[in-house]
């Protein structure tokens, strides 16, 4: 079982990697990891990160409008 601190750290790392100029996430693998983290549904930015990853985006700089689209949906 993962500790809450570890889950939060992993989530933060995924989110930071999406927004980092050098970030290069594998969307399917990152989404699978998010599913394993079992985070509360109201976790800030979780829905947006799920949205961009499910759409296949690797990082913010390759898809600059993707995060804003996720926020609006």
C-alpha cells in the first residue's frame, strides 16, 4: 500500500513533467500510474491531468492549448 505522501509526490511529479519544457510523458503509462495512485476525485488538477493524458498529450509545450481545454471541460 502506498503512503499518502508518496501518492501526492508521484502525482506532483507527473503534473510537473507535463508542464516542464523538457517533459516527455508517455500518456498511456502516465494515465495507468494515475489510476494506481487511487487519489481522491477532488485532488486539485487531477481531472485536468487525466484529460490531457487521455487525449494523448505528452507535455504542455507540444500542446499549448490542451491544459486550458481541460480546465474548460
